[in-house]
C-alpha cells in the first residue's frame, strides 16, 4: 500500500549537519494499525510529515499503491487518500465543527452523520456541532474534533501525530477503540505515539533510534523488546 525507500533527512544546527532520518525503509499494508515510536527528537513526527508531503526528504522515494508520490505536494497526496492529524491542531476562527467535517468529506453532511463522528471521539454533538474552532476550545477538544475530521474523510492512509496529546484518560481509552474500528481491508493507520496502550493495540510497532528502524514487527513480539531497549531512555510509557 505505502512504501518508504531509503528516506533520509538532516538539519543544520549551529552550522553542523545533524542526521534525523538515515535510510528509513518500510512497507505499510492495508488492514493494519501501525505505531511509530522512539525517544523525543528521534524524527517520528518528521517522518510522518515527510509521508504527508508537509516536509521534503533529502533523499529516498515514497510509493503509494505502486505510484511514486515522492514529488507530489500535500494537496495531491490528500486527493489520493492520505490524511493527517497534527500533534497540535490548527485553530480556525469562523469555522465550526460542522464546517470542518464537511470540508473533510468534500460534501454536505447530514446532521446525523456529523453528530456521529463527533460522538465517536467523545464529544456531545449537540454542544459541539456549531462550535467555532477558536480559542474557546481546549487543546484536547480541538484534538478530538481534528481526529473526527480524519475519520469523516475516510482516508486510505490516516496519519495521527501523537493523538493522545491533551486528551483526558476517558477519551484516550476511547481512541484505542476508534483506531481499531476504523481499519478495514483498504486502509491503514500510522500512529506516532509513546503510549503503551496504543502499542498493545497495534498490529505492528516501529521503533526509530539514531535515525534508523531499530526494531519492527508484530506488537506481541516487539513490545517485550521495547521495554528493555536501552537506547530509548527518554521513551515514555514503557
């Protein structure tokens, strides 16, 4: 479905080149939940943004359903079926929850359908249906609305950058079920996270360390290794 081939990315800090991603190669198949994890600053979010086209890799290729999308921009990738939920969602003054859900689907949503997506992420549809996406919403509320918009879009590759950020415990537990239920034989979820509950519910876990894929595979095989992995001292939740 989605294939990364030798993705590299570096930055300059005080005039010195620092490699963030060093030859990342991985295949993502339909019908699976993937969790990408690693220490803070290891390049997880950068990799997610490269997949979506928000950031351009220095080298490497990205293929989606056999098509080379390396040089496609974010809009072109979105039109192919890639969707992205930011770690820190953007606020849109003047737009309501209903508006953003309709933009996600490129169609007018029936009220019942829009309410269903909001309810899935633990929001009272009656209260949030016409709420503006402005400073009156907390970070957690905004995060849940953004996740609802990704679900409404029905993407083929759904990328969630630390979806647990700012989410209360009840809503987080609900998110685990949402990710499980949103998977079918035509799509996959790629989740950037530190949380063990998401690790345990994943089909595959990918650990990035020193810019490379250090561990990967089925969750029940990787999780025991992850808990004892010495290089990830900043890794939370394990």
